[in-house]
C-alpha cells in the first residue's frame, strides 16, 4: 500500500525541507537520497555494498527500495559519498541524524567519529577533523534487536500483529550537514514566563548573543539581556496560535527561531473540580491518539507534507490536542502543531522485556503492581534502564522549546514501566513548565499531576478526585474500508459494518457518555485514533489517508460541545 505522497516520491532528494524549524542556521546540506547498504553478521564495514537504499527510509519499508528486515545479531551498513560545496565550511562541520534505530557507529573516511544508542532521538557528531578535500566517504553501521533486548522499541515487534507493528531499523529520519564558526551558538532554551509577561533565554556555546523579537514585521525587543519583558503580549492557544519570531545574532551569524507565550498548569474551576489549565484558565484537552505510522514509510512520513496533512485534518475536525503515542516525530511535525494550534501530549518510547497479561490484564480486576519490582515489569537490564533516562533527557531537550508540548507521558499501560516517581521527578526538574502523566492508563505508583484512565471495554464513569481526571485512551471504533486496508486482518475494539453505523456509534458515545461527564469532572479525552495502522482499522482515517471514515463536519459539530 502506497500513500499519494509515496507514489510521487523523488528518491534523489526525499524530505528535503530544512529539518530544524526552531533553530534555523543559514547552512544546510541534505544527505537524504540514495545510499548503498549491506547486511552482514560482522561489525566490520564491508568493502562492497551492492544494495541501493533510499535514506531516510528503513530497509524494511516499501519506500526504501530494499524491503528486507534487519535481524537481531545482524549488522546493517550504509555508505555514501559527499563533497562540501565551495565556501560551505565556516570553521566546523557537523553531521545531524534525526533518528537511527537502534544502535549505530559512524565513520568518515575510515575514521570513527562517534555513535549513538537509542532509536528515536536526534543526535549530532562533529566531522571537522576527519574531513578531507573533495570527496568524503560516510559510513554508518547499525544493529537493532527490536524486542530481543530491553532497549526502547516503541510499537515494533519481531512477530507483529494486533496492536504491535512491523519491526524496522536503521536510519529513519533525515541526515544532514551544517557548518558553524569555530565559536558558535550551540542551542537556546526558550522559557515563556506567562505570569511575569516576559520570556527567558538560556544560551549554550556563547554568552555574547543579541536577541531581536518580532511581532510580525514589528520589532518589539532588541537586547542582549536573557530576560526580556513583553508587556501586553499576545498569548498562544489552539484558538489563536500566535508565534513571536526571533533572531539570535552571535559569532558572526544570525539564527532564526520562534516561541509562543503560554502556560500549562493544573487547578480547580469555579465549582472546585480539578482541571487542566491553559493560560491560567480551565481548558479541556479534546484529542486523538496519534501513532504517526505510514504504510509505505512506517515511522517515516513519505513526505513532510504528509505530516502537515494529518495535523491540518485533525484541526479541521475540531480537535485541539494530539497524544503522540510511543514515538518522537521529526521536528517539523511539532512545528506544524505550533503553527496550527494543536496541543501535544508527548509519550516516551517504551522498552523492557516481553510483557504480557500479567501487566495488561491485572488492572481490570483492580490490582496495581509496584513498578519498583523490575522483574514484574520486565525491566531487569540495568543498562537499559539507564539508557531510558538518557533518551528521556534527549527527548525533553530536543522538544523543550516547542509551544505545542503540553504534557510529558513517561510510561504507557505498564509497558516496561519502572520507578515512575523517579521519572516524574526528573521531568519536573528538567521542565517545570509542563504537566506530567506519570503512568498513562494504569499502574499509578506515585507522583503524577493527573488521574489517567484507559477504558475500552467497560462503562466510562468519571470519579473526580484530587487531580484532573483524564480519559487518556478510549473508543477505538473500527470500520473496514475495502481497497484501503493494509491486509485482510481486522483489529478494533468494536467493529461496525458501515460508515453510517460507525458515525452513529461515535455520536452516541460523545453525546451520551463523554459530554455529560465534563461537568462532573472529566478534564480531557484521547480517542483512539487518527488513522488505521497495519491490522488496526480503528482510525478516523484509513492508513493511506485517502478516506475519512467520519465526515469532518460531523466531528467538528460534536467537538464544538466538547469543552467547559
């Protein structure tokens, strides 16, 4: 199955747009396109690589041109050459990877320049000392054990099926080069101070930075201060997603960025009920579960326009939030949410061993397990637990500046959960500006900002407590759409025979169950899900994005009532 974007793919320069929209430097060379690759049982980079692969698509995907699975214990080796354009090198040269699954080592001209562990977060390596005039040879060696080790793997499973998806490996987000001066501005952390009517900048690499802030074309601040007052500022919200544009002038270059003035918190409404707050007011988060999968690229979108389409469609249907489920997207996806005004709950990627009914079934009989018992939750590998924290930090660090991120979700349904209170406290230390759902669904074992419930099979009854009560997964109503399914299997929590019956069931669910309980304490909803994924046919759109199973106008009319 191919999407329309996949059918039009230019394999010479796929996903070629600038990939880092909140830190735009005037230096960019995409390395996406055709590489060579080889599969071996040895870590030694082979002399001969005879298979062509379209990067950044994993070899398992149709768009890669390979469609071959990297098995546990095997190595996937990549190679391509490049030459820097004239005057590209300003002093230092860096290589960026959006994500490489699961472990990799990188070589330039035969010299090891670094590597990375963890398949979902971006990383950067310096190439300066290993560069040579003219042609340079770049090689990447990858291993991926999927669910045969306890590292983060998301929804991938060696034996896919049901809610678990096809395994994939290797480079799956953009690869690109940039050059900087010898001394340069490495990054900026931007923290809006909504109550103080100011914005705070923290600079890394140099302290000598001139900041210019714009409201459209109007200059509103020109300063070297790190705390900048913004009297009478324009707030960011889903209804009015206003973004201030910023220029950072440092070390002889100008870097462009943006930010939104918003505040996420929890509090009580006028009736004393705990609520999620946006900009100091109760705000109902009305969202969808978003897996971010595609039939032709799997985790990788066939085009950046495909990501933009999903976000725009969700907005058109009247939703104001997406729960990004067990995946970190390319940074452009968050940019689209910033611009469109879509709140994002960001899940951390799950890992651990082979967990089963002992984790997923016990909560239905009212039992909560202690996540400090690593054996119970299949988290016995100490190195994998440490890597989880490293990846968690990398995710927060990469996404910290995004106005759209409203909540962090470190664990989901007990999958590889451990020490959730530790994760909660780390997130609050690293980022006190956002709320945290420490254990989405079940097995709450300590600190969290919310009460989080997944309810698919039993009646939905809200029991307001001392924290906002969130329905963080529900629904999953399914409809098979002939000609638009990935295979002949059918997975959904309730299957309907027609679009009309699906629509009627959805309307009844919201009008009779969801909307009436908002006034009694329901503070947010996450309906499953944006699109079909492999066996799952419970999306509001088909997997290829060709068919809307419920008319957007119907959804918009319902969503007008899903609020305080």
